[in-house]
């Protein structure tokens, strides 16, 4: 992947960001004054970094060291990001354990984290909704992929048990 062009990745990610923000407009309302901030998402397992521009619903990939300056940076493994996004792990716990690192405007990062957490996103379901022709095979493959990889590919079931 290091030699492949990143524009197709950026186009797909930005389309996903637009779909997410269209389906969950409360995310932008929740981050309020930080909508115009730029967030670097450094998923350390990937050969590139992501730059989120919430106001423009843009999520772009850049080669490491070539990303424009951001207001805040969040770094960690793909597993940590997915676990936080899907509610399997608390962002504060991941930060204090060292699984996630934060630099820059921490209040902006907290606003983003809270907005995403409140939206209770399920990335697998969001991708399936954005690409309906892939919905059925994607849903059928997620559980086996979770078991195989150990990654949280769907939202953790937060429904309280009734006794």
C-alpha cells in the first residue's frame, strides 16, 4: 500500500464521512465550535495518516510526514480506534493505558470523542447502508472476521439485560 495512490482511499473515506454526517447530523452539533478544526487520526498500523475536516465532511489519507498541520492529533492502533468507536472500550481508558495518544487541542478531541460516542456508530452498519449492494455479504462476514482478527468490527451490544 505504500506505493499505491491515496486519492481513491481519500475519496472512499470522504464519501463515508459525508454519509455518516448526513445520517447523524447531531455529530456536528455536538462538536459545535470545533467543527472547523482539523483532526489527524494516526492509525499506527496503516502506512498513512488520516485528516478529518468535520465542517467539510472530508476524511483524507496522507503519506506519513506529508499531512498538513492539524489542530489535534489522535494516535493509536486500528484495534484501539475501532474499540473506542464501537463502544467496546472507553476512550479515557484507552488514553490512560497508553493505547491512544493525544496531542494538540485536547478539548477538541474530547468534543469529537463525545460526539462519536453519543452517535453510537456501528461502522459495519454504516458501510452497509452506504453500499447497499454489499450489505448482505458484509453483515454475514463481520462476525467471522471479528472472531478471526479480534477486532471490534461492529458496535458492542449495550442493551441492558432484563432479568
